[in-house]
């Protein structure tokens, strides 16, 4: 079985070294030097392991890890330059499976990599599938990237679906426009409120029984939006 690893680290030289070392063992390695680029890789490719640096600009390791865990249970090995127990605990509590403190020996890294991948494959998680979300007559299928209401396809665009799935995956949690933009558009917020509002309006027209009185996507005035999770059947 081909093994594929994603390394997310802003240290370009270290990434090249790790890639060369791991590829000797026949592992395919993809590199990303920012958290945002790493998340883009994960949108298009399945991996057996993610090696993630904790200290990165823009989107740090913890924030990146939290976003990975929204849709993936892929093993994550975090790298940290901090020899701090609290830092390690925070990483593990955020969903990491193991950690290494820089500097480390390559032999120790490859041993951790082999162990994590072996455990992942044995447990049968290599074919992980994100779960379908159901709210009464509204169903959201992340595998097919389709949303249906009363068994009828809502006809969402890819961006509308990403927006819906993100909100519906965090029932009751309020997100600002900036947070929504960074998670769904995966870019820095450019204060383009109109872009988000237009997508919300179109989404409501397609999934809400009464778009003028939405029951799923709720506006929290002065803050942003939340997904209520209350269906029309309740």
C-alpha cells in the first residue's frame, strides 16, 4: 500500500530534509509552508499522516490542527521548538496523536511515523469518511458534497456547500464574518462583508423552508452567524 504524508512547516530547509529522508522508505511526501496551504492540500488529497509544526505565522499549529479535526481523523505528529509541557499538552488536547521536540533525530522521527501509520492502517481508518449531517428534512452529505431538503437536491455551489457544512458542523456556535471567511474561503479576511452576506442569502433561499424567517442559519446581530440545528420537524 502506498503511504502518503503531508508536512506543514514554514522551515523550508527542514521540510526538504524530512521529505528526502522519508522518501527513502518509499513514502510519498507533500509539503506546505503555511497552515492555509496545508488545509488546501487536505481538501484534495487523503493522507496517512500529517506532520505539523506548532510555530507558524498567520495560522499557527494549534489553529491549523483544530481545523483539521473538523473533518479528518488522520494521525497528526506535532513538531515544537518549545520544550514546554504546557505546549505539548495543548497540542495533544487539540487532537494531536504524538509530538517531537526540535531538535530531534531523524531515526526517532521515522520510528514515530512508522508507528502512527501502522496504527492508523490497522484500525482501518485509512479510508476515513466524514459523516453525514441530518437536521430533520435537511441532509448534508460531505462525501458527495450535496445538500438535500425533503430528498430534493438543493443545488448548492461548492462554496455554498462549504459554508453550510462549516456552520452545520458547529451547531449553536457563533462565528464572526472574519472567522467564517478564514475557514471557508481559507484566506485572510479582506473586510468584504458583502461577499459573505450574498452567499448567506443565496444559501438561505436554497435550504430554508422560509428564507425570510430562517430556522437553520441565524443572524446574530452585531456579531455574525450561527447554525441553529433545530429542524422543522421538532
